[in-house]
C-alpha cells in the first residue's frame, strides 16, 4: 500500500474518497479490502494487519480509525495533552 502524502489535501482520512488495500499472493491470487468511509476526523487508520502464522503469512482486514492518540494508547503508551 502506498499513499502520496504530498498529493493529499488534508491530514485526516474522512477527506479521502474510497481507497483499497490489495495483497497479491505468490500464486498470483489477489485479495482486496475496501474499508468503509471514515467520518470522525481520523488521523490514523489500521487498514490491514499482516502477521506470521506457522510457516506462512496471514492478512486480516481491520479498517479501524482513530481521531486522537487512541492507537498508541491501545499499545500502552501514555500520551499527555
């Protein structure tokens, strides 16, 4: 996945039109995920999680957005206002 940040009008995801994540497997099979539109001023999103599973990789569609420091606080980081 790549995003040209210089070409984007703002720093929030609710300003974007629909976007998608494409994953191509070694066999050539392509998987796509189109998250829903964000509408709460999200500045961070988790679109897809990629992780090792036994001898291969797995992908899980997430589509979670955060409009504050929610992403880092979910991982135990303390953020002062």
